[in-house]
C-alpha cells in the first residue's frame, strides 16, 4: 500500500456516501463530512437543483473506477489530499474529484465535483 492508502480509503468511503446521497437526493448525507464553515453558501435547495441538473445530464450513478491522485494543496495550513475516479453513469462517464483533509483527528471533505 502507498503512503496515501488511509487517505484513499477515507475518500472512497465518502465518495460512496456522496454518490448515494446524489442518487437519493439526501442533503444531510451529502454534507455529513463537510465542516459547516464550508457550507455557508450551499443550501438544500442548491443541492437539489444541482442534483436535478446532474441527473438530467448524467442519469444515475452505476459505479466508479479509481483513476489516481492529484497534487495535494493546503487550506488553512491543512494538507488536502485529492483523488479522482471515473464515474460511470447511465448516460455518460464523468470525472469525479474528492478532496479531503484531517483536522483534530477527524477527516473532512472540502471538495466534491463531477466533471
């Protein structure tokens, strides 16, 4: 295993939860691993609008394949680990990026995007 194995396992666990939240429209599950300060401008309505648009464009998620890591960066002096998967959806494939960091022994998501 590589030195980022723990980080990758955490990121993949969060990815699974977020994909389920996307498919079910479950806002609380989606934001479960974000710090509140990063959710100030992200409401349930915004989430539901984003999910509706994503479902129209992509369909539901059918699975994913790990592609690799991206260069880490720092936020508030914390290391952000970035991972990329190929998301397999009903209508097309997409790239999914998840960024996580550890603060006070708790892992958080800071980035989740589908391209």
